[in-house]
C-alpha cells in the first residue's frame, strides 16, 4: 500500500509515526518525469470571444477570464501596489492570464517585488493567450486551426517524489495506517491506498485460507488463480481484484516476510 507525500521531511515523519504504531513500512524516493502537451490560442479578448462561438472549452475559459478580470480590477486602484499573493493563488489561472496580459500591455509594472496598476485597460483590447491540455480540445482541433492563431506547447517536468509503503495486510493495521497518513499523504494517494489496502487484505485472507488446504506452492497458486477475479462487495459498489501468477509469487514472499506463512521449495507452512 503506497502513500505519496510532498517532501522528504513528511516522508520520514510519516514513517516514524507508522513505526511507533507497530506498522511495518519502508520509505522510497523516485525520480519521475512528466510530459504534457498544450494547445494555445492567441488574440485580443474581443477577437477570441467573437470566434469562440460553439466551442465550449474556449467559451468557458473566456468566461472564467472575464470573471477573474472583473474581480481583480474591482479591488485594485490605479497607482496601488499589490503583492502577487494578494491578487491570486496559483490555482486561479484566469487571474494569472489577466495579470500577464496587463503586464504585456504596460498597464501593470513590477516595482520592488510588487505589482503596480498604472491604468485600467479594458479586457476587450488586451491580448491574451489561452492554454488547454490537448485532450480537452482534441475534438475541436481542426476548427481551432481555422478560427484562431493556434500554437503548441510541450512541457517536460523532472521531479523527485516521496513515498511510504505500508507492508501490512491485516485490516486493522491498514485502517490505522490510513488514519495516521491523513495528515501527510496526498489526497489522491490516500484514496488509492484505501482501495489497495482493501484489496491486499482480502487477497491475503484468501491465500491464507487456501493455504490451509493446499500445502504445495504450485497447487496453492493454481487454486488462487481459479479464484481470479476476487470480488469484494461494498455498500455502494464493489472491488474487483485481478492478478497474475508472477504477482502471486511475489505476494507469497511478502506474506512470508510478514510471518504469515513459510515457503520452502514447493512446500507451504501456515
């Protein structure tokens, strides 16, 4: 069960808390890369608005930009200095596009690390660049090229990622680990880990139950494979657990490491 955190400090802190709770775990650091492709459209706001009719992603982006511009300029007087953090957070793309357009138009300038509004330029005349993940506008690509100045941007991101792997398969320990991890782990990894924990626990219980009757490894694996997929019925749905023989071989080694069974040659002891 793998939990992702945002820093080495959080990784080590989570690992320590899990260990104090008697939950076996290990830390892992990985270098990963990500490639993202974007389509850009460029022009004045008025031009883009006129050409965007019927193209939902463009219309939505322009509407968001209008809202962001009105909200920002409604609270920002000419000559007033503002910190970047006061204007917007990183998640507000509409305000970022608006500020960028104002800077390029000379209506906003940077002074001593702050932004100063020099004049309130109407949004309609500002030249803006809108960026869309290619998958969001794929069905519109041909029409986009007809109506707009279209460009492509590819971003390559190299980053270090930090994980804590919980090695337990017992339901109570998994629940305890998830509760501890709520303070440290990313939301996405916490959700994924919840289902992974359920699946690992159920799979381990099935294997141990079958191992009581099948004391030879090849027979045990054959019996497990006959049960694939294992279905877990939940209140609002179900979890289907799939696996292959190589994965079961490795999982048996994990169960042996955790002390649930012993494998020697083709023999199994529970």
